[in-house]
């Protein structure tokens, strides 16, 4: 069982905590205009987190 406290939602780019649009598994920063996966806040440091668009662009580089 994991007793670790959940990381509060915040934008890993600008630190915004108030102007976020929260969805089931993701959230969008209204200041940065980027969407992030909630789970990434638990797994990675802010400087290692990619936005969903950045992940898509990265994956596209592996397509034939």
C-alpha cells in the first residue's frame, strides 16, 4: 500500500495552480495552453514532464 500524498495539480512549465482545466486523466494550463497527463506529476520531476502534444510529436518521429 502506498501512503504517499498525491502531488497537487500544477503546471510543470509555469507552476500555475489556479487556472487549470481538469479532465479525468489530464489537465490543461490556461496560461501555457498545454495539456498534461495527471500521472506524470506522480512519476516525474517537472523538468522531465512532456505535454501531450510534445509526446505526440516525439512518437511521430518513430513512424515510418
